[in-house]
C-alpha cells in the first residue's frame, strides 16, 4: 500500500532475514516473532539495509512517524509488488557451509548424532536441514513449526529436561536447542548435562581464535568472564558492551572483533553477518568438536569454570527503578562499578549485574561466581538488598 516491493520469505528465522536483506538489495527487513518470549509477546524486529537491527535513535524515528501518521499511501497505479521466495532455507545453509572456518569435511567424517529441540518453531525446519547437509544424524524433538511451544521457549536449564533425557536415551553426541527465532543456541552434553548457554559463545570463540591465531572479542556486561579468559589465552583483547545485540555489534565494529555475541547463546560472526545466528553457531561448534576429537563434556571441562545465576524481581508502577539502581551503585562505590547499562559490580572472584529489562516489567539480576552455590548466594544477597531498598 505504500508502494514498497515486498519479498515474503515465509516461515523463516531472524538470522535468515538478516542474511536475505543485503542479498536482495532491500532497504530493510521485518521479522514477526515472539523471540524467546511466550507467544503473546509477538512483535516486530526491524532491520536496516545492511540486515542489522535499528539503533535506539532509528527506532524512535520509526515510532514517531507511526504515531504521527507521517507517511503517504501509493496511488493505485503505483502499488508495490508482493512476491514469495522460499529459497532462503537453502541459501542460508549454503552461506554457512561456505564460511572458511566451517570445516565441512571434518564434521562429515565425525559421524555425529545430534538431538534437536526446535520448540515447535522455525528452528525445527532450519537446524535439522543444516545438520542433514553436514551428514549429521538428526533426532528431532519438538520440530513441528506450529507455534505451540511445548515448554517455556527461553532455552534455560529448567525448561530443557526433555531434551536432556533424550540425548542420553539416544546415546547422542550432543543436543542442540534454539529459541523460536533461532538466534540463541544452547548445547546439551552427551551425559544430559547443560554445556551452558554462556559457554556456547566461549566454545565458538575458542575455535575461531585458535584457527586465526588470536583476535578480539566482545560480549555484553551480563556475559561470562570465561570469554575474557579464553580471548586473553589466545592473545586477543576482550571488551564488554551494553546489553542488546545492536550495542554488541557497535562495539564489535569499533574494536575490529573476529567473533562476539551475547552470553544467552547468541553467536555473532562478522565473516558471515553482524547478527546472532544459531546456524553459524552450530556449524562452528561442530567444527571445533570434530577437530579436537573429544566429547562435548570434555570440551566444556577444558574451559575456565564459572557458574551463573539468573534471577528477576517483578516491578510495580510505584517502584522507581532508576533510584533503586543508583542506591545500589552508591552502596558499592568502593568496588569496580560500571553504569553504562544498569549497574554492574565486579568483585575479585565474582560479579553482579542489575538492569531493567527492555521487554518485561522486571529487574534482571545476573550473578557469576566460582561455584553455583556462591552465584546463588550472591544473587539472594542482592535480591534481599534490593527488596529492602524498595521497601
């Protein structure tokens, strides 16, 4: 109706649309997705002409234009065209297979068996198709793309008991879990234990940095220290960004990063594109396993061991979150405090990150320490302190 030519990719993934925008020489992209949220949160993700997310200022401009009805419909003789293109499943997979560091032959020779939980979204189409192209035996769990999520769609440990059991039952080498729009990747080890959402990026970075002989990395403030440790082991420099994919990408470009992402299992590999991509993550992860010739659990055990606790406090309209966070920053002013995104407090062997969610009415409380007990204890301490401030 606005005279814009529309290419409909059908059932797709967020990273597939990111790949498609520049290939189609399009002016932008729109993804209809609930992301990792329950299905009632369906919304729009907007991309620029590079296939990258709009920044804050661009988003505000779009909202302002919409609020003001600041647009004109085309006349009947100048309507845009509408075409369907179902070729991007194959195009995206081929783009991944063509990446220099994706060792297709090593993966094919490894004879991997992988269980896939596609949470009944499009990951159930795309991840099995990628694995089959790599000659990986694929056991499908919840891979019917009907939008009926069989469990909470966020790929966290407490939601993934079914795949953990099936990996063991099938004697699989690993399990692969993606969120509904396929830009977050979690791995299950062969014994049914969580490889750790945080360690997906760590493992892929270890592989890429090892093959390139070093390089810089970026993740957000809520991500594990393990990425910093691995980066420095390979002689590179680690930098932290504010939370949010667009902020990670900005920092990656500033620091000439070879791989980065978010600790929620989001892999951003610039050799492919500047967006979190579970297909790229799976291919790099399997390349690492195939070259090392070790089990998934052995790979996880080779990394520095940190444990994270992710919690949240529900907000009411009466709570002044900014005042709460400012109070916490002032309380711990003698520690290493970072306020570029909420409040992150670094202690010698652990840290806590407090921030308002962009998608839900909550304060997120992320902690990391040298044991799960210590991380949980630190989280409880800060939850109690925040509740006291609120009270």
